[in-house]
C-alpha cells in the first residue's frame, strides 16, 4: 500500500493575550492554500487536529478550547497606509469547518508582533529601541488595528513585567487601538443592528430577555445574569459542565443572531459558531477568580462572563472586551446599567480569571452612536517556531 509522506510548512506558534494560535506568512503556505477555499480550510483543520470526536486535539497543534484552536495568516498589506493584512480562522473542535466571520482580539496582539518577526514591516519604520507602530488591516472584518509593539535592539521585546489576568507569566506590554470598531458594513449597517440600545429578545423555550445587541469589536449579545439564573461570578466549571446551560446559551445566541441579521435561519448558526458572542453582565460583587485571587467588588465597575464557540471563556475575548468597553460608554445599554449607568470613557470589568480595563471613545451624532476607537493592553510572545507538518494528502 502506498503511503503519502508528510509535508512541512514554515509556521510560528504564538500566544497573544489569553489565546494561542499557529501563525503563517501567506507566501509560506502551499499554493492551493494561498487563496480562500476548501484547501485552506482542510489544511488548517489538519494543523489544529480537527474535527476531533475525542475533543482533545491529540493529533494536532490545537488545545481543544476556543482559545487555542486558531490559525492566522499575515501578508504585506494590500491596503494603503497599512503594514500588514491579518486574516484569522477559528477552527471548530469537533466539526469540519473553519469560521472566518470575525476577528480574534487577543491574537491581534500577536499579529502586531509577528509582523515584525516575519519581516513584513518596512525596516525603515522599525526603531532601534522604543515602540514600533504596526498598522494592521483586519481582513475578516475590514477594520484597522494599531499595535504599539515594544522594540529593543531592533527586535520585538517579548519579556517584561506587564501582568495580564488569565496569563500565568508577565511579559512586555503591547497597546492595541481598534479604530472605528463598530460595524458599518452591509452585514449590520449600524453599531446597534436593531436600532435599539435594549431589546426584548424572544428566545424559544426560554422566554423574553432584555438584551443589548452590538456590533463593536465583534457582534455580541449582552443579557443580564440574574435574568438567566446567574450571579455574574461564575467560573468555567459552573457553566461548561452543565449541558442544559450550554444549550440555553446556544438558543440565546441563535435568537440574537437572527435578530441582528447575521443569519436568516436557525440552521445557519451551526456554520457560524464564532459570532455572535454571548455575554452576561452583573453589578460588582466579591468573588474568587480561577487563580484563587479575591476580586473585591470595589475593584471593578461590573462583572462580565462570555461564551466563545459554545463554552464559557476562561478570561475574556479581546474583541468582546471592545464590545464591553463600547457598550459601557453608551448610557442605557445593559453593560452601562450594570456599571452604574453613567457615561464613561473606560471600564474595568471582572471576568473568570481576574480583571481587565478597556477604554472606548463613543459619540452620538444625529441620534446614531459611533465609536472612534477602543484601547486595551495585552502581551504576546513566540512559543515555538519552525515547521508544522501535515500529511501530504490532508488538503
């Protein structure tokens, strides 16, 4: 019986924020995978180790969570005034598909660092020491992200004393600016697709819930924790070990996706697992984070828990943090109400791993809310670099 040998593809395994992913330069991918389509999707699924009925990703680079089942492609930018194009694929764990419908805010941090590591930024723009401003075109959603990457001796500085809850060790701080992150595309057309700051969302089998549906950072549906039987202090185990709870959240997600116009039928949701995100909010309370650290009510403005790819996230997705910061800046949203109701330019929220601060600049013009940018700090570093190998007939 003939055997197909493995092929090797230049790749870099990186942590960005509280996520990890396999990074590729577009030019290093096999020719068939250099363009969107089935070959690229099959390649990325094989790299990650999906679909995996065991939910373990033993035969791939994935970590069997939504935070670690990711692939990224970077190339020199095709858009004026940008350095790189950044394309992100969320690989399903147990199903055979890759979701290209949104961005990963955490890996946006690593995209800025990788752009320098991979030689994709004009050397004339890289200081010997200081901060390199990397202008990223987020190709999934057509948005600009500015990464302020620290540089020492012409190389990305990865070590430092910046601590990020949800990440075990400190590293160098990278500041991200998400420019005009609200959705003004044909898909949504408005930061609030329904035209309302709060809607009555009818969820079959559950009832009618108050919901804020926003498309800033990433399409997100916010509901009140108490309306669905939670306190906002829950950790992953409280949700992810409860099959009925996960099904309830999926029904809320489907109802929100339909109301936001992201899908036309409930069946389409199965092929759009990455968006929208579901988050539940509550007023500040004392709780113990997953690390064992006490988070006092006085340390935060509100509590937020969010689900990604059907499971409660261990910390907070970067794009969802943009949605939180933006919604907090707009009086009347459920996020703003949970944070006290006042207009604000920054918010610190509690999540399962600790706290995170995010700022947003929102303005109202002719009755329509817009956000000019959202800002947060993350960190990133290379974990391994070289080649990833896959069977030659895998794509």
